[in-house]
C-alpha cells in the first residue's frame, strides 16, 4: 500500500515564467501563475511546477564530481524533429553526437538536463 501519491515535479530556476514557457513549448499545456511559483498543466501527463530559487546554480553535466540531481526523459516519435524544436525554444545540446542511439541529452534554458527519447 502506497503512503502517498506523486503530486507535482518542481524545478528550481531563476525565472519560473520563462522556464514554464520553454516546457509548454516542448510538452504543450497551459501555464498558470507568475512570479515565484508557476504551474504547467500538461495534457494527459504529469504536471510540472517551477519555483524561483534566488541562488540557483545549474547542474553540471556530465560531471562525475557533481550530481545532476535529476533529469526528465521526454518520449518523442521523431528525434530529429524534436531536437530541432527544443533547440529553437532555447535548449542547449549536451550529448547529441551519437546519432545511432535512441536518446539525446540537452539542457533547458536554466541548465537542467533532459533527454529526448525515441525508446
């Protein structure tokens, strides 16, 4: 028997509205709120929230000495089309050179790593 159920995944960042807009561009959905806390309701998926963190330091990837904390795996049908879209929205490639793999790694505009997966 579970003790709890997952409510929302929260990403710390310097600008919650901007980061919510990035993920709305990637995942769809509606952004609610502004300021220190912003919610993204994703159609048919897990909601995300974005919290202002004044001393935010982006995770380092890859960095064997530092933890990336967590990352999101985003399932896509077409890696090339999804890559083009996330780059246009402001993502930065982290590990995309091996085009034979079924995933590629990027950083969102605040520096959180995420994977596009055609798995």
